[in-house]
């Protein structure tokens, strides 16, 4: 059995801090107020959700709800864990972006146990906010273990050194990405200019409007990139639809719903 990774632990794995002692400090025992607020908000959200979502009779995992004596104790401990855990080496925390991450987190996950997270449109905003929260400090040709350690515009290459991200028409890996303003075009395996709403396109292409989060499609009437269509809209192919499903009736059909927020950190997967 593998315990489903909770949102909180997922955030811990992504959010990294500027200094090696775990926080950006103004003094020996002071944490930057922006980091303090962010950590407190996220800890309170997670403790609250866990206490409400994971105490039903059929819940098989209620880690936080059964670990701490009170909500206040949970928040204080988890806040400290978050601050102390944001500290892999060779990174700088962008304190000015913490508020945007918190807002994107709420927009994606909300506060309802029974509802699924928001769709790919909100997920893209959330991913951008999280990935932009830290910047690597390792320069080109210097040693690295992970791409997040490398300075902007670089990735960790096969020789464990930071190398320049591929530019337009160069080969790419979707996991590593491309230089700024480009996306890795999966069908061709090369970097192409990221499209935006209103850009020209060819709707007959397999991916007519390549963008970072796969949320655009090509309007066959205007040959312009537009946001993918809502359920019930007329469609010609799956790429037209926000759900990625164009039904046999030529209308965008609902996709498979994501597990609810509660299910994501109250359940255990059995293998």
C-alpha cells in the first residue's frame, strides 16, 4: 500500500527557501513576515481540511487529525515544519511571490472536502506560481543534481552540470522545458514559440496552438488560438474541448472528474 501524497507534502517537495538554515531571516531568530504568513496560512488550511475531511468513519488516514492534541498545536507544528522544510541548497526563495502561490493554491484546491480541485486552467496558474517561487543559483557548467538548482535559463544536464535550455527548433524534453517564451512541442520533440489567445494557427495540425498548459485550441473559422471550449460546445476534435473529449454527437463532453480534495489526502491506494 502507498499513502497518497498530500497536498501539504507536495508543497514541501516543491517550495524551497533561500538560505540553508530553512528561512530568510532578519535576525538570529526572525523569519521574514511574508514567509511567516504564508506558512501559517497553508498550515491552517491543511490542518483544518484534514480535521474535517479525514474524520469520517470511512476515512482510512487522518494523520494530522490524530497526531496533534488541538488545531492550534497542529498549525504551530506544521507551520514550523513548512518553514524548516523550505531549504534545499543552491536556491533562492522569491518572497515577493509567496502571496501569489497562496492565492493560486486556494483557487485550485478550495476549501470543500467533497469537491475536486479546479481544472487544468487553474492548475496552470498554480503550477506557474509554484515553479516561479524559487530560483536556482548554480551557474552554467557548474555541478548540479536537480534542474531547480540551476540559474534561470538553465537545466541540469546529463553530465550533472547546468546547461542552457534549448531554444527554438532545438530538441527538447517536456520535463525540462525550453528557454523563456518557448514550449516543448511533443509531436515534434522541439521547442516552439508558445501561443497565446489571438495568435494565428492551423487547426488541422495535431497540436495547433502549443502553449505551456495545453489550454488553447484553434478556431477553425478564424484560424486564431482561443481558449478550449466548455462542455456542450460544438467541436471537431478532442483538442477543441476543455475536457479533451469531443463526443460522437460533435459536442464537448464532460471528462473524468478528479478525486475530491478529501480523497486526495484521506485515502490509501492499495496495490
